[in-house]
C-alpha cells in the first residue's frame, strides 16, 4: 500500500513550456485534490475531483488544467508555464465518508525559469 | 469566508517541555478539524482529526482539543523531543462530505536538545 504518490519529485521548466504532474492513490478514494504551497501563503487549493470523470476549480485554478480519467489517477497540467507557478505541488486524497482523513503525497518541487 | 490562524509562526523550546500549539478559526460552523505535521521537504501527515461533536482526541503524546463555540483548537505535545521538530498545520472542514479543508499557515516548532 503506497498511499499517495506523485511524479516527478522535481522539475525545472522554462517559461512557456508545458508539463503534466501525475498523482496516483491506491486507497480507492473518491476525492482527490491538487494544492500548491508557497512561503507565506500556506496551502492553496488549485483543483479537485469528487469522483472519476469529475473535476472542479479550487481557489487558484488559473493557468492549470486537470483530468481524472481513472479513479486512482489525478493529473495536473500546466499548458504554458510562468515563473509565478514556481511552487511545491501537493496531491491529496480522501474517501469522502464522514470523518475521513485526508492523505497527502510527498510533493513535486517545480521551478519555472 | 473561513480563515484559520496559527500564532506564533515559529516556536523554539528545550527538550522535555510540555507545549501547546494554538489554532483559531473564524466560522464556528465546522464539520471537523484536522492537525497535520510537515517535515522539511515532505508532504503532510495527519496527526489527529476531531469531529465537531467531539471535545478532544489523543494519540500517544499528542492531545488535540476543540472548542467550536470560541473557534479554537489546541494541540498539546507532552515531553517534547527533538524528533518533534516540524511544522504543524491545522485545517478545518466546514460542512458536508464535499466541502474542502481550509488550512492555517502552520507553526514551525524547533525542540532543542
């Protein structure tokens, strides 16, 4: 049982390049989330999904797209990276039942030059 | 809009001290509150989850309390150890299975040997 995993762990992009971050969970969770964490700003929700095939915008969705084609995977895409997207990205999941715990992945550190 | 505050932002204590970390939230209509630990360069690990109907939860040397009416939670760490050094974040979920967590910015704890 690996929990929540994220690929890649580190990435450096040039402005305008695109990339996809992959999140995978093996707990059969319905809900999945993408956050970014920046110094002084705390954790901010980018997009989330309440089940396979669904996605919704969070607090800071601009510049990002997501897809949840399979229940266990949640992809975060940057179509044209900007320096402002330099951050640490965390994926999380939960089963959606009453009183459930939210589990986080180890994070992806992204630098956009 | 729910706001979660954790003060101070950083705390340094000698080993063996009992300590209390505070968390306050502006909207008392919460569903549950969760305390997380984050080690440098790592993801978040759930420590304790308190449902709105509960007053406290305990796990080992950790005890978390919740006072919904006053919008406050505390995380008590008994007999602190250098291994407890980390950032501690609290997060509240407002209501319903679909609602999202609102995070505080965390308290960075350093336990000196």
